[in-house]
C-alpha cells in the first residue's frame, strides 16, 4: 500500500491541473456591478449627517411710534393726496404710510420698555465623513460655524416670528375705520421684521457640534442619536479654504473612505457626490430612517477654477443641494478627490445643478497635515469591502463570516445587519456560488486519481490469482517438464515422450516407489553395505518440484 500511495502522489504531482484562482486573489477588484452601486455600498457607512447648533436668549425691546416723525409723515401724505399722487381713500393713504415707515423704521419707531425675551435654538445640517478609525471627521468650515450677520438672521427668523406678528396686529388696530387686508398686514409685519431684527440682542450664546450615529443592533434609524463632536480646526468659508476637522472621542474601528490625488481625475471624468440633501432630510413625507441614508449623485468634471485669493475649486455637473455641503466627492475608483462646498442658486433660492464646486483633496491633505492627522483604513473597512465584493459576486457563504466579523468589530455599523440578513436568505434560497477552496480541489483530484490507481493495481492482482488457480486444476500432461528433463534431440528427430510407468500397487509395506509390480514383495534389506537407504522421492505435480518423505523413511 505504501508503494501504491507513492505512485498516486507522483501521478497527482504530474497530472493535477491548475486549480482556479480564488476570488480573494484580487479582493479589491470591482465585481460586475455598476460603479455607482459598488461605490455607494462601500462609502455609505463612513458618510454621516452632521449638525451645528447655537442656543441663546433672544431679547428685543418694545417699540413705539415717534410722534414728531409720524406727524411729519402724515403731512406729507396730505400733500400727496392734494397733488393727486395717491388716492384720497383712507385705505390707500394707510398703505402709503406703511411703505414709508418700512423703508426707514428707525426714523418712525423708537425703543421702549419692557424688553421681551425668548430662548431660541438655531442650527444647520451638513455632511461629514470619517477619515480615521478613531474618530476624526472632515466637513466644511461653513458647516461648523456661521458669521455674525448670518447668525442674527437665523435667530431672527426662528425666534422673532411671534413678536413680529403681535406688533403688526397692534399697529393695524390703530387704523380706525380701515379694514386691514392681506397687503396691509404684510406691510405692517415687514416694519417689525426690520425693526426687531435690527434691535435684537443675543445673550448666553453657546455652540455645539454633533454627528448622528446609529446604535448597536440597527441601522441609521429611530435608534440613532447625536454624538458630541469637538472642533479641532477650521478654515475660511467659501470662497476660502472651506475645511473643518472634527473629533468624536471614544471611537474605534470606524468605517472610513480613502483619499486619492488631484491627478486621479480630469475634465470629462465622472465624479460622484455623497451626502444628505436638505430637500429630503427636512421633508416630513419620508420615514426618519430613509431620510438618514446618504444620496449619491454623479456628473462630469467640467473645469478647474481658481478664486481671486488663489484657492482651487473643481466645477462639476454632479447635482448637489443644501445639506450636501461637506460631503465627499469620489472618482470611479472609490477614492476621495475632493469635498462638496458650494453651488450657485437662482434668485428664488433654487440650486443650479450645473454648477457645483468641490474643494480639491490636496487642500484637505494640507489641512490634515497641519494637525498631524494621517488618514487610515481600519480592519472594519477592509473586511466590509471584501464582504461586499463577495456579496456582489454571489459568493454568499464567503461573504457571511466577513459581514459577521464587521458587526463584531463595529456593532454600530449602520448597514451590516441588513447585509447579514440578505446573505442568509440568499444561502437558504440556494443562490450561493462561492468557489471551493484550492485545497479542496487538490484533495478531490488526488482522491480520484488514487481510486484509479488502486483499481488498476487490484485488476492486476486478481488477474494473477486467476491464472494460478487455472494452472492448479489443469491435467498432469499440461504441466511442463523441468528444464533439466527436457532433452534437445538432434535436428530431424522427433521429440519422444518417455514411457509412463504403470500405476504402483500396494505391497506388504505399502507403496515402495521402486517396485511397481503386483503381489507380495520381499522385505527390504536394511543396512546392507554400499546400499544406504535414502528413501523414495515422490513428485508433487502441483508445484513442479520434488520433496523427500516427511521422516526420510518409506511410508
């Protein structure tokens, strides 16, 4: 058997065909799915919704009419009626007065007491993305802070609506005998929007930054919570280097996205933007979990631009909206080549999809280097990407343990639980196409060849035994004479077989071997000189050889 095994091993070594390459030989090669599908699946876990919040106490004074100024305005109204510039009805005169006051509120209104206060909170939503597994996040500068003018506008818009409406009703009520229509009410409100905003004060202002993260056991859904973030560095808002770096403490094994180079893309290439458009995030029509999944848009790289201060920006036709700010922009290879910062808007506030502007990745690397932050990819991302490639190739049995490893490494992962469920369902449905390991192919081939070798050997052994069995039952004449009994006659003489002696008959002492006659035989003379008795030799036809009796004596 040892010899057989050695032969089989030698045959396997020579004859075994090359096994097919395993899928993991190129784990990062894109499966046969669209670029957008592959890219969105890989990058979504690292793209997060961010928020900045300002809280404070908003204080506005009570206002009163400046009688002197108002009397002078009334005289102007009389003169305008007399000159035919306005109609003489009271409603037309009231509209004319409100228009003049709204155009110069500080001339006709003055501050008085009491001061009115309200607690207010304003903020905004943007997009950020993890750049290291331990919690460093990149986003836009305008996503973490706003200027004083913009902040006042936000607080006025959020906190003063109630005061503006109340003050407008009071001034309209002073118009005795005039029925206030919608136009008069709007003019009155505009007066107090302008006055209250201009005289508003914000006290006890506090700012907070947060990242919306999912909790263990689920995706980004109703279990998500705002996790505080620390502002590490911030640049200048657009058109400057619109960059900010956040740090969320206590993090590990976070999913990340890799950084590319400016040279990875050029005019005409397709760019991909990931982020949270506000027109979806802020709508009440979609469920919370669906609103908190980033959207992917794509469009061509149109041109490279440079601001008057020398900051480079990429113009792209990939659609973007308010809320996309700070989101990563990818090449087709899945690497970040920039960050979405701005877009042009129409006079009505509508975004222009043909003009989105991207801060190049070289600026992002420059700012990260200033804080000695090195982008890194952790094992969570590596395993997740490998699992996704297996999943898209229908290698579900190969993908399942990798997805489970990702879940163990990062329980807060927003999407892996769904992939595990879908993978298990695919396996149960018999859709798995995972390739067998190379070792298994080797063992299968070796086993098959070993069976063949053993079968050949067995056939040969059985053939030999059958031939021997056939020889044992053949007639005596079929057994060839020993070589020394075969005499070669001269040429021309026929071979004559020796005469066959008659069968022996038993004598008084049994078979004598030297006497084949019949009847009583004389007793042998033992011990006669010169006649040593050596006993008979009998022929064993089965084995073709001679052997002496068992005791050396005649039996």
